[in-house]
C-alpha cells in the first residue's frame, strides 16, 4: 500500500488543532499539546507527556487506522 500524501503544513497552530481534533475523535487527550515556544522558526509541536494508559490507547488507535 502506498503511503498517503501528507499535506504541506505551514501553519503550526492549524496543525496542533488538527491533531487535537483527530485525537479527540478516538477519545485521546494530550494535556500538553501545544506549539513549541522555544523554537518558533522550526514549527515544532510539543506533544508533552501522557500516562501509560493514554499511550496504549493511542497505539491501539494507530494500529486500527493502519489496517483500514
């Protein structure tokens, strides 16, 4: 299967909001999800830390998505 083409994202805040919305659809919350204030020129997104149960939930959601 060919990888999906990734849209060129230049608006970091939009990327954060899109990720937050996607995570929300599978019931996952990253409390620290935000723009990385230390490197605005690099357009980095800070994912932060999550509990182990959230990490497992994320892994399972990704695995389900990979099989679709």
